[in-house]
């Protein structure tokens, strides 16, 4: 597997772990931005999804969504230490398997396969996105890093799926769009052809938040040119399409 990607995934795990580990029980019980979920629910969800990821990584994808169409779940433990311990165990198990696989090894997830690299990127995205919910719940400001390049790229690559999954046709070919995003480090990340006639420009941090549905587009600093660009801000979601390339 890609050592840099794995290191970034491990770093996202640790940032969130460092946030929640010292929090008192009353903070774990606070409502999070997700309706009906506390901070404990957020970490429990990551635990359950890592368990599902392990099934997929070990060739048991048929057990992830069957027969109910939903991930296997269990009640949220009442003790935050147990919630955290469960997540630590499940993420370690899935991480260790990912590290042994080839970057392009196919992983069956949802309706179709993706490469192990894409799968690891999706795990990083989910950890970061739910981590934002936890930071908000704890009243702590997150620090954005250039690890967001994985989420930014994923949000761009998933655009065909974002339109298709919501039954919306883009007003122009997606090849007509380019993204110019300012990274936390000040570097500029670009996606799409340089001469594409429509564009989205702004901070990578806000693009990633919009693409993970953590920020309304109209509250972001993103500037659009063209109807396609405007539609993308409405439809974007950093979820991989079926069979997305690695």
C-alpha cells in the first residue's frame, strides 16, 4: 500500500483520538451536529464502519450489507472508555490488513469495487468528517492540514457518482470544470483541465467541508463561475463512485 496515504490515515486517527480521549463523560453525551447523535455515537459509528471495512478488506463484503441492506450494528456502550477502546481495536485491525494489500487490490464496497488506495482514502475522509462533528461537539477548533488533499481529490473524483446517485444531470460535461483550491500550507491544488471554461476557486478546507456535507456552500468562501460549477456545489459529496479508479 501507499505508505504516505497510510501515514496520513494513521495521523487522522490519532488527531481524533487525542481530542476525545481526555473528554469527560458529559461531553461524550452532548448532542453532535448529526441529529439524534451524541459524540459517543460519532465514535461508535467509526468503530462500526471500521468493522465493516475489515469484512470488505478480508473478502467478506457480502456480510457488510446483507441481508438487511445495512451495516451490522450494536448498541452504543454507556462507558466512553469502552466506545473509544472498541474504535481503537477496529481501526487497528482494518489498518493492519490494508497495509498488507497491493495499492490496486480490488475491494468490494457498496454497489461495486474500488482499489485499496481508494478505500483507504475513503476511510481517511470518513474519519476526518466525523472528526469535525466531534470537534464541534467538544467546542474545540480543528486544525486543517495538507492531509486534506486526499479529501479534496476524493470530492472531485466522486462528482460523476454524486450527480448519478441523486438523479441529477450536470448542465455541462464535467470536463468543463476546474477546481483551484488553496491548501492549508498555501500551496494551490488544481483539478481538471487548465483551460476548462467553468471553475470553483477558494480554500481546500471549505471545499472539503462542502463535499462532506459539513458546511453549506453559501457559508463557504468558494467562488463559482458557470452553471456547472454552481450545480457542483449543490451536489458534491466525497463518496466514491462504483469502480472508481485508484
